[in-house]
C-alpha cells in the first residue's frame, strides 16, 4: 500500500478537483508518488477517483473522516462523561488493540475507532471487512464490577442498544441471537465481545462493533447497509448516537444484568416463535422453534418432542429454517 495513500485521500476528501501538482507541493513529494497513491486509493481502499486532464483528481463521492471532536459534540451528557475517544487511520483490529490495553490498565470507557482494519474479525473467528468509509468499526473497553460468570447476555444487551439507536433513526432492524443486527433479514451489524478477569469479578470487557453504512464489498454472507434503507447519516453522528445508547445500556447491565433487557430484546427478535436450526462446531444440528431467551440470555428452543432446550452462545450458530 502506498504510504502516501491516506495523506492524498485527506486532500481529496472534500470531493473537489485537486491537481497532482498542488497535492505534491502540499505533501512535499513527487507527482509520481501522488499517482501511485491514487492507484492505491482505488485498488486497495475500493474508492473511485476521477482523473481529468487539466483539472486533476477528484473522488466520486466526498469522504467523511472520523473526527473525535465531532463525535464528542454529538454525545449525550452521560456518554460524554464516560467515554474517552481515539481514532486511528489503520490498525490490525480495534478489539486486539483494546484487549492489550485492558491487560495493561487501560481506561474504563476507552473507545477506539478505525478507518481501516487489516485483521478485523467477528464471532467464531470469521473475518469482518468493509470498504474504507463504508462502515463503522470500533471497540470500547468497559470494566464491570460483576464477574465473568455474571456477564451472560451481554452481547444481547449490546445488540439492543444498537437497535434502540437505529430505531430512533427509523431503521427497522431486528436482532438475531446472540450478536447480529439484521435489516431486511440480512446482517447490518455484528458484535464481538472478548473478556478478561476473574469469575467473581471484577472483569474487563472489550466490545467490538462493525456496522455497514454502505455496501461493504465482497463478503461471504448476505449483508445489508443503512444506505439501502435510505439512511445517509454521517459516520461521526452515527457513532455518537450508538455510544450515547451504549453508555446507558452498559451502566444498567452492570447493575441489573440482562434480565432488565429481556422483554425488550424479545420484541426485537428476528426468530421469535419461528423454525430455526442450531449448528455446532461439533455434533449434529438441532431443529426446533425459537421460544425466546432466558434471563441470562440463553436461547430457548422447543424441539420436535415438545421439550424446551437451552443453548448458550459459545460455538452455536443460529439459522432460519423453512
């Protein structure tokens, strides 16, 4: 990747024409390096750049950079008092970075958002990827007084926080157990939670969130985006909305656990009383009817023999069944 790609993209992010000579002079480099950077922006970032003789280079669409100041201005008061924000252009994984911080005394409420992740990941080790500027990828570090044993259902509570924020924006999302946000039956956002600490507490949790604002590019599952729902919200404004809701939900979860959110979560469930199939890393799949979740967030499934079986997140994958 051209080392100048991000610098050139910042010059072009207003969506206007800029001559190669002007950009080269601004950055103190050759026009050849500018050309190479533009090539990297197209090939590696997935953005379209117009090149017109006599006018220079222009992005097909303006690019909104994540900006700590803009996010903080839009936060509700509780979130502004709780979160410390940082933004990086490129990192391997925001979750990996914050897990390292958690182990070395990182601040409660630390949020790291990235323009680009080179090793982003989701649940069960799946890769999470998106085009530069087409989504939000961020993680937050939260320290609970509760122990690890009492954090069951946390991914569901986080999903509900995202759904509440999106519902206020008139996006009709649903929640898929245990950690996906769906739009029109396809994945709009995912959640990855990683924990460290003691069984009895305290516990440090890193919550990773990825959300598609626009088409993410080539991925291996059906996905949705806010753009297809007609939502063209700026990334900074959206991040602030999500964090404002997360501050409230996480504070309540620390005091009351998932039981405080169970009824609201089930109202948002995409599979309530519907046929489902549960698959496992080992063993045969289980078919049944989804019958809500328990107060600890475990999925309740009625099987063919009429019994109600309980499943915890772990290595379980849920799918609809015709």
